[in-house]
C-alpha cells in the first residue's frame, strides 16, 4: 500500500522535501515504516533515534498499525530556548 509521511523542520531539510511517498506492506506498523523511511532517504538516519511520530494527529509508538488512510508525521527533535 502507498502512504505519505509529512516531514517538518530538520527532517524536511535533510530530505530536501516536505513529504515522502512510500510503498509498505498492508497493516505495517510504525517500526516497519521507520525502516522504509530510512531506506528511501538515508540522510534521515542520523535524526531517527530522536524523532517522534504521529499517526492521525496522535503521538504513536512503534507498534501502531498504519493503513493507507493514516495521516503520518515525522517530528524531528526541537531545540531552542
């Protein structure tokens, strides 16, 4: 199935775009999607351990199930003061 992952801030800068469109297996979980994101855009690997993920406007853990209607966002680490 095809899904879109929205990218923000540092993730958008590293990827050079504001979203990724990926092909993943039916009923994949967020951990599987995370691997697909790094495979599609290796530059994101360096921030991946520090990212948060949202699925359908809710923070999600690696076991969250993704479907083709899911709205997915990769939220990179934020710094500032």
